[in-house]
């Protein structure tokens, strides 16, 4: 037996994939679901990591009522650290969120696991800083259904965590703004200005311009945005991420406008549909329905600082990660300035501009400046305020007015396919059975009086009338008419259809599946017996939780007890040496001294420590 070829087929159980969208308010959440999101996450009325994106319980209930029609889910963020004086308020908040129909809570503070709360499903926020398999295993054992992974992880690291906790869902970011520090491990905003990122009040000092100096005060880089990263875009990696174990694909942006969310969701929904379609049945979308965006989505058209895949491949991209020149969205080049004549800019354009476009350029000092275009007449541009721009300067469009208008006016819809069967029951009753694409089935019946044989064919007009589902979330699939040649008044048939649709609406809501919090394994042992201020323990319930799982030494969070000495305020996988082409492993790296370096911006001063062993960086105050 020498010429046999063995083909081994490994069966992978089918997994649901979820496109998870941000929502600053209820309208944005509903818009995201219509555009194709399988789930949305939004801030509760307090204790969300985006303080300016809070929502009332009534607003969250409005979103859950809408989302659950499509089997879509709603997650509420309660992912800040919690002070002792706030524990009872947060406990009541969580109970209210549960009764409002919230599918899960995204949390950071382990004190929540010691509260008297309903059995709502818990997701460990990216603020939990889950960068090791040991921490992933511990959080899975203590009752978290899902782990929200750091943006810094590679495909291999994701796969290792998935192999360690195969029954725990993994959520990973695919698009949006990047924090330069590991989330949850950043105290820079608090230690330099009193605004804590772990309390939802980040001042985004990473977007400031910095000057880099050595210990002798010599300037190495001046007035550059040295900690400001580009935006994440993993459009080409969703399939690989799913194969590595990711089930939820998260878009960042709870402070973003509705148009941004709609555009980004529509873009990634198409990609995820393609991943599912090419999976051979291994994957399915979590929610139901088919979305029609009403426009052609493009992430390039929405706010972005330039794109990067970050460390997904295991190493920094060749094109770099940071945006040293500006933290703003520069947009795309549209031409060059030829000259300025008073209030008019004469330009050589490569794109057609429209009144209301946003344009920008880099001035003589390298700073990005922007202006609104009041009017465009061929090559003659009329800015909202007079500009003096040097000839040859490149113009960028960072706001496309016509594109924004197209998104705002687009009629985005989402519908669920419904098959119908019409039949007679006896001589005077009708029955209409509706079965949706998820298998939910209802039957409505009506007494219409003695049925008589029709003079003309009835099937075509009856099918047309049954298929009129406008104003509902349904679209007609197969329509089977078993009523034969009897005459049915149009009003009776329309009334029967409306009743059947109402029954299906109720059935879909009643059959929505809620997850439950997993039981906590009392024998689970924390990955470390000693916790520092980096572990963000801020209340006595969190302390009780950790001590019950083997922790013997706990230093409280800096927000509770401010350290007296030098404090580690950022831990990054990003390395300034590497980004600037000055890595110690290269000849250019020797141009920078191997002594302490400092980043300064106004009153802010940060000591830079390069951790070459792990190819990362630490910042201290």
C-alpha cells in the first residue's frame, strides 16, 4: 500500500461571529444595528470609561427593545474602577440595567463580583489588561463569559489564549483610535492632571506635542506628537482573527458621531459576511436580518489619523505606528496651492471640491492647519477665513461635505426574511403561518364568513397583498397559497397579515436568548499573590475578591492612594526608539544616548525607559 493519499477533515463546531459597534446614544445604537451590527456597547448613566457617552436607563431600554427584534445584543459599560462610597449606587445601577434588558455588562472592577446583583452576563473589559494566558485563565475561572483582549496582542497570542480558555468568548478590536498604553495600565492623565482614564476622564495627553531630550538637556526631537498613534484598521484580517479564536469584532468610538459609526459598521459588516460565506459553514453571524446601507461605505472617508494594523502580525508594521506630525485627521491630498490672492486660494486640484468641504495643510513650521471651504469655483477656492499659504503647499480634504450628506440622507434598512403559508380552516376560517429565517413560527387565524368560489384567479393578487410588509422589519420570502380558488376580501387578508406580523414581533422578543453569569470557581488562584497599583484595586470588595483567590499583598490604585515616589504611568508595546528608527539593534540607534530620556510638553515631564527585553517602553512621572 504505497500510493494512497489520506485526506483528514477536521470538524470545527460552528461558531457565531459578532460585529460589535460603539454607540454614544440611543439613536447611534439603532443606526448601527440597522447598518449591520450584531451588537452594540454603550455607556450607562455612570461608571463608563467614556464619561461623555453616558445614557439613561430609559435610553438603554429603547435600544434593547429595538435590538432584540434582530437577535442583536446590547452591552452596557460599567468599566471604571469604583470607590467604596459608590458601591451601593453601582449595585442599584446594575440591577436597573438588567431589568432594562441589557445582555451583558463590560466591567473592570472585581468588586462587582462581590455585589448582590442579578445573574447578568459579565465581560472582562480591555481595562482588565488581559495580556497573558494566566490572567485569561483566572478571569475565565471566576465567572467572565467573555474577555476583551488588548489591542496589542498578535494573532499567535490570541490563539494561545483561545487554546487556554476555549469555552470563553474572545473580543478584539478591529477599528478606531489606539491608546498608546495598554488599556487599564495608564495613569499618565491622572498623575499629570488629576483626570483618571480608569474613571472615564482621560485627558488624552498622548495627543500633545512633546520634545524629547536626554539627561543633559540636549534635544533629540522637538515639538512632535511622539505618543500619538494612528488609527486601527484590520479590514484584511477578520478571517485570520476568527480562525485564531476571536468571536466578537469590536469597533472603537463611543464618542464618535452617528455618520462615522454607520459608515464603519456597514464597511465591516460586508467583510464579515464574506468571511462567513467563505467559511464552509464554520461561522455564522450572531444576529438576524439583511442590512442595506443605502450608500457605499468607505472607512477612508470618515475621521482617521491614518491606519495601522498595530502588532497583529507579531511585530511593528514597517510603515510605522505613530503619527508624529499631527493627531488630527489630515484626510487625502486633493491638490497644491499655486498662489493666494487676497481672500482667494488659486490651486491646482486633483479632485473636485464642494462648498462646505474641510481642507487642511501643513504650515511652514510643520503644524497642521485647517479651514472650511465656503465656495469652490474651478481652481479658485474661497475659504471661510482668509489664508496665506505658501505656493507648492499640499492641500488635504479631511471633510467631504457631499459624502457626509450622502450618509445623512441614506435610507439604511434591515429586514428579516419571512416565509408565509395561507390556508383555509373549514368553510369560514383562514390561517396564515409565518416562519422567519431564524425558525420562529406563528399562526394567526380569522373567521371571515362562508367562503365562496371566486370568479377570477386569486393567487397572484393574494400573494401581492401578503407580500406588502413595508413599515415592518420583515421582507417576504416564499409565499405558499393553499387557499385554492375561494374569494377572500382584501381587507380580511390584510388584517390577518397584520395580526400574524404582530404575533411574530412578540414571539421574536419573547424568544430572545439572554446569557447568564457563570459561576465563580472558589479554587481559582490569581496569577500573582502580590498586586501593585497597576492592578487598580480601589474598594474593599475588590480587595476581598482578590484575597479569596490567593492574593496576600495589595497596593491600592493611585486614585485611592497617590504614590510618594516616581510612578510608572504608562506601559506600552509601542517603542519610540523603534518608531524613530533609532532602535539599539541598528547603527542609527547609537545616535541616541543609552541614558534616561525625557518627554516634555508644557508642565508635563515623563521619564522614558526602554524595555528592550520585551521590545516595549515604560513612562514614569
